[in-house]
């Protein structure tokens, strides 16, 4: 167990730059994905509003 | 999903309809995702089309919103997006026209394996498998060192004090690793094979789909044999490369990293000597790479010629036999095969020379390293154990490099195939579908040609300034000597080729503005050499109309005078017709083809075109079909091309073509009265069996 801890410590010490960089990349990627999904959600709302408006106006026309 | 919300399935081109209301459509367009430049270009391109009011292509969401004037007739947003993307892709290709073989290969591999995650499983298996191999090598060195009195301090620290226990431990670890290697080897090979087969499948699907959408000029330029070779042989080369290269690269990478690091730690001087040969290896790759590309290209051309020749031979086998030319054909094919073998050998020999040189360089490196290592060991600058480590590890590196040489051969072949595949995948048909999907009302079938001129080779005109009109429900007969341009007229109407000048209208719309699917769906044609597909009679009749009922199929066969055919053939409707319908006679093939065309007519086609469709039928059968047609094609426009004038005698109007120009026009009676070419032909066919009359055919 101690040996494993020591080995992990050595690996971490030797690779902290790489690991930090990968962590930053992961964060940036997650941010981009969040931006994409939220943008898509906004657009979906716009689409649904347009569809609902059209359906309402069609229904009103039918009633008249 | 809410009512009214439209979500279409995504297709291979990566566009999908997400929402559609009147004058407003939102599309998912994968090509613009995270590509602001492409999104901007798409916006500009779409705004060029009349009726499009506003476009918002968002690279963040990968979607495009198109607002258009809803009253615009025939505006089809999907076609506009596809067309614009195709244009953009063409422009990008033009920019990248200086791409090398290598970049073609990486493009083709990216295309065949669009998702990187599929590489994870085989990659991990390779890492595990080859890591085990590397550790085994280190265990072997460890056992030797322990036996010769040295030993790992690490093992001592684990409590393995005696030499025997350390050797036992390392042997046990080695045996365990051998077991792991055996277990993973098969899975690793299978994983890479599966990945390669998936890549081949994706590539073939993309290629076949690209070939299907090409225009006829493409098929005129590329022979069938060449295209078959591309789909079978060249995609298989890419598959072989993917299957071998990934695994080899992982192996070599691990060996170089592990052994190279050990070498550098043991003695930097030794590591430098090992690297001395590297520039020579790189130089040989550069020198021979170019040569190999040329040779592989020549081999590919020879292979294409051979496939083409074989395809010609097999499709014309009846003529080969009737002219007793079997021996000549065997000789020709044998010569082509020898040529193919020679060029393939020449290509392989370049790769082989490169491989031999690389082997020589690496071996030289080994001996230099061994000699210098021995010198350092005798001087006491490195221990004998370290010297043995270097000497023992080096063959592993050499072996990996030898394997890489085989991959080099595969790479050259795959790079050449990739270039040829890229050429076809990048080619864009000159005949593009128009934006008009449908127009008010159903297709009436009114055709007009206005000053149409055309030549397959623009310098040799086949049709000169042709103008004609076909009204709804009218039957138009076209006659003329061979080569007068009769069949070409139909090819132009189907937009197999575009006119050089003039225009063709269907129901008043220039056919270049119509969607190809709509245009060709409006025409039902039986060509001169009716082609039947391998399969049953039923499959051939319902070809393109798969939802037709049994009653409709039987009705079409009855109208085509082909009902007796299914009554006599064992299996009836499900009787196999053989390859190209070769189990049927010429007349039987024609009748099945007519039934197929009639079924399309029943399904809504507005025009029936028969190009020498009854030439192989006897007069009685032909008369029966004509009677049926009057009923079946009631209200439809009909074009009949025939040499046998009795076939078109009852047409509402007859055109006589000579050398690509209309020289006579009228009904049968008026043309006979005119005493021109038509009258001469009629007389020759009906009244002058001895051929005393001189017919003006030049």
C-alpha cells in the first residue's frame, strides 16, 4: 500500500504539468459543450414558440 | 415531441430538419458545428437564392435557421442547403488541391472512421498486449542479471533476498504475463479486424452512394471495371492498412519509448550511437516513398485495366463464344495479367529495397551499439548487466522496425488507393438537382424542346437546333436512321446529360430547375437494351415501386403480354431471371421491362417513353401490347422511338430525324403523302420486300 502511494506520488510529481494541462483542456471542453447545449435549448424554445404560434393562428382561423 | 414538430432522420450528409413552420425552417447542419467560417459561407450562399429572406447559421449550436417567403413556388430548403454545402466543399477542395498522397490517406481514414472513440478499445488492447511484451523482455534481462550475480534492489526491498527466490519470482511473473499476452492477443487482433472491417464498410457505403449520384458523363469516363476495382480492391487496401498499422504503431511507440528511455538512462553515449542510423532511415523513406508512390500508381492502373478487360469479356461472353475467340481472349487476359504482375512486382520491389536498407541501417546501429557498449563495459564505464540490457533490448527494436517495414508496403498501397478514392469521392456531378420539388397540381406530362443542340463531345453535334412539343395525352413517334439522335433525345429529357444550348421544358418548367427525383419520377422509360437485374420476375417488375400490390404487378404483366411468361416459367412470379435476365429470351426481357414501366406509369408517372421497346417481339405480341397501352396509358403522354414503322403508325404525330435534325413532321398519312424519307422507309418495309427502292439514308 505504502509502495503504491509512493509510486503515485512519484508519478504525480513527474507529471503534474501534463495532468494540469489535461485538466484545463477537459474544463474548456466541458464549457464549450455547455454553451452548445444551452444555445440549442434557446433555439428549441424559439422553434416551439414559432410552432405554437402557428398552430394557434390555424386553430383561430378554423374557428372563424 | 409536440404535435406539428418535425424531426427528420439524419442522413449521411449530416443535415436534419428540426422544426418547420410556414416560411421558417430550422436545420441541424453538422458541417457548420464549431466552424464559424463555414457557417458564414453557408449564410452567404443561401441568401443568394430567390425567396430566402434571412439565414442564421450558428456554429455554436451547429444549426441553421432559414426564413423564406412562403409564397415562393417550389422552394426546397433542404436542396438549397445541400447544394450550398456541396459548393463550399468543392471550393475547399480546390484550395486543398495540392494535397499529397499521405493527406489523401488521412482524409480517407477520417472519413471511414468518423468517430475517434472506436479506436479506444483496440488501442487499449494493443497497449496492454505490447506492454506485456516489453515487460517480458525486461524480466528476461532481470533473470539474466540475477543469475550473473547482479540483481534488482527493488526485488530485494520486496523481501526477495536469495537469488533463487528472485529468479523464481521473475519467472512466475513472466509466465503470468505470457498468459495475459495469450489472452489479449486474440482479442486485440479481433478488435483491430472489426475496426478495419467497419472502416471498409463505411468507406464502401460512402463510395457506392457517391457513385450512384454521379451523372452519365462520369460513367462514360470511368469504366465499370475501374469503379468495381475502387469499391472492392482499393477499399480493401485501406482496410488492411487500418488493421495492421494501428497495432504496429502502438507496438513500435512503446518499444521506442521504453527501450529508448532505458538506453538513455543506461548510457546516453550508447543511445546517441543508436540514433546515428535514424537519419539514414528517414532519408530512405523520403527517397523511396516518392518512387513507390509512382510504381503503386502504375500497378493500380494495370489492375484497373485488367478488371475492365475481364468485365468486358464476361459481359460479352456470348459474342466471344460465337466468334470462337476464347483463345484470343485467354491470351489477351493473360498478357494483361502478366503486365499487372510486373507492375505490382515493381511496386513491391521498391518497398522491399526500402525495407532491406532500413534493416541494414538498424543492424549496423546494433553492431555499433554492441561494439561501443562492449568497449564501455571493458573500461568499466558501464556494468556488464547494463551492457547485456542494451544488447538484449536492441533485437526487440529491430524486430519492431522489421514489422514496420511491412506496414510501409501497406502504407504505399493504401496511400495510392486513397488518392484514387478521394478523386471519386470529391467529384461532383455536373448534373445537379434543381430546387423545384413540385409545382402546382400534378405533372401533366407536357414536354417542349426549344432550339436544343447537343453533342457528347461538344465539337461533334448529335442534335442540332431541335424544337418540338408533346402535349398531355399525345403520342409522339420518332423515327430515323441509326445515329440520328433519337435515343439521345430521351437521355436529354431524363437529364442524363445537359443540353449544350436551348432548353427542355416539362409542364413549362426548365428541367434544370426541377429536382432530379421529381423529373425522373415523371418519366417511365423502356430503353433499347432493357436491363433486368438479377432476381425474380416480381423483383424486376416492382423495381423502384416496391409498395405495388400483387394485383398491380399482375395487371402490368397482363398489359405487357407477359402473363403467359409467368404461367410457363417454374416458380411463376418468383422465377429467377438470372444475371442481366439471361435466362429469358430477348422478347421476354422486353416484356418484363415494359411491365416494369407500366407499373411506374400506374404509380403516377406522366410520360411513357418506349425506345425500340418492342423490337424483339413478334407482330402479334406487339399489337397486343399496343392495344393494352391505349387503355393503360390513357391520358398519359407517350414517346415511341422505333425502326419498325408499323410500331408508330398510329401515333398522333411522327417526327423523322436525320443527322440530328427534324426533317419531316406529321401524321402517318401526311408523311406518306409527302413522299420523303418516311415514305421511302415505309415502302421499303411494307411494299418492297426485295429492296428495289432506293432509300435516302446517308
